[in-house]
């Protein structure tokens, strides 16, 4: 009997010694999911104007030497971009715009464009712990793995190469790997989205420019161009296109946005629409207000102080509508619904616009946008595509096209 009792007690003790079943881990919050995704893949942003903002605020020579690691709140004005904010926002890959205005004479536009390229190279050299100048997808991924921001250089309009193929090749040698075709008005080759057409789309020499961009591996950027140019370029290009900073026209009727018929063609082309944060592009009330204010400003132009007073009175009676982070998420979801999750990305346009949607005030705020989409039910895979894998795929496809076309030698100069 004592033996049986001892055995029973031993069994009870052994049972008590068994490890407890594992407890389920607490579910991730949307914010935690966003941070994890952005640690797994490089967050690729299609457009940032920090270079021209630095030049305008500091002057060219001072911008070449500026310390960009200091607390951004000490700057006047603070702007939207800084190294601390880029780190907080988990930016992993950036197309840095080397923009100069279209109002410059062609020779000045080219000279200042290459100065902007040098300004960006100087920025990369001054902060090698933060920025890695790259020209390929493989280099970008290696930079991300090393904890640095993969930094591409982009032009914002063919006026920056004087609509000239030889100058385009020079830009490529300097490291430029993306170019919008025009900006706020028609160039010699391409019509703009925001001005009366000059070419009804593209001029005769435009085909050679697109073909040479494909051969060199310079991304064809269709932001800023008219719908006619969008369609005509999609008929020509051998490589996937990007829209580096545009949103969805079906959500906000602004000429800088992408119509649904073009979204469907971008999907067929293999390209990407990188949704921008510009308030008038993502919020219809803001777009309408901006149009009305432009009309009031035109009326006030020739009326001196009385006109200025009337404009201020109109603004007081008609407060500016504010865009929000949710508006941007709506545009992202629209592009994903029409073009597909494989063809959507992000192009904030930080430091290129005076204000931003509530919740997206600086480059530090990208994770909040991903958290919003996580709350809306986006899968990890689709969040990764939006963050960077879509852009890297487009980049690799352009590299493959360039490699194939370069075997045939340089294209002839434009007529």
C-alpha cells in the first residue's frame, strides 16, 4: 500500500513539473506592424525636393557645406526633411530630385541642374553613415542592409537636359537615373498637365528621347505630363514607367493626377504610381478652394493694395480646407484597386510644397500611413509591395531593358 501511495505521489509531482503550454504572443498593434514592415523592406519614396529647398534657404555654396544631422527644429523654417526625421520615418530608399525651375534660360537650367547633382553628391559624401549613392536595385538593397538610405538622383523635367539627348547621356554619367518629361509647362518635346498643350502630346523628337532613356536605364517619369503624353509614351516605352509623385484623378479631379484608364495601362506596362501627399491632389475640397483662390488672386493682381485687401478678406471668409493622412490612404487604395497592389507606391513631395496633410507633416510620419493601411486590413505582403518591393521590381525591369537595348549601341540624336 505504501508503495502504491508513493508511486501516486511521484506521478502527481511529475505532472506538476510539466512545462506550462506556451502563451500566445500579444497581437501586434497597427503601429508595430508598420514599424516591422519598414524594417524588413526599404521604404522607397519617389520624390523629395530637399536639394532645391536647401539651395533656396541657404544659397548654393552654403548648402554644399550644410550639416544636415542637426536638430531640424533649429532651422528657420524647419522644412520637412532632416536626417533625424528620415531615421524616425524609416526611409530606406529615396529618389532625390535635382530640380531647377523651367523659367531659367536653357543654358542656365542645364548648368544649375548639374550644380544640384553636385549638391546631392556633396550631401551623400558629408553623411556617409546615412546616405549611400546608388544607381541599381542591387546597390539599393545592399545600402538598406547596411543601415543607410539608398539614394538615387532624379531630374524633374527634360528642360534640365535642354531636351537634348547628348546632355541626357551626360546626366546619366553623373548618376541621374530618373527624369520627369516636363514640369509646369510644355517643354520642347512634351506637354504639361498644368498648361495649354503645345504638341497635342509629344513632339516628333520625343520618341528618340524615350528610346534613349530606355537604353540608358533612366526611369521614364510621367508625373507632370498631360494625359495625351501619358498614353503616347506608354505606346513607345520598352520599359516600365513610374509616376514619382501623382495621385488618383477619380478621387480628386486635379490635372496632376492619373486617370483610371492610364492606371490600367500602367498595370499592363508593369509600372508604378507613387501616390503623393500634395493636399490639393488628395482632397477635392482643397483642390476646389485652390482653384477659387487662384481666380481671386488673378483679379487682385492689378488692383494694388485694394486687391490685396480683397484677397485677404476672401481668404478670411473661405478658410483653406485641410487634407488628411486618411485622404492619402484613400488614394493609395484606389490605385491598388484599379491598377493592382503590384503597381502602387509612395512619392511624398516633401520640401517641394508649402504644407502637407494633417498627420504627414514631415518625413518622420511615414509609419503612421502604413499603420492606417494596416488598420484597413492590408496584408503584410501588400504593405511590403507598397513600401518598396514594387519600386525595386520596376527598377530591375528597367535595368534589364537597358542591358538588352545597349547591345545595339547608342540611339541616333533627335532630329
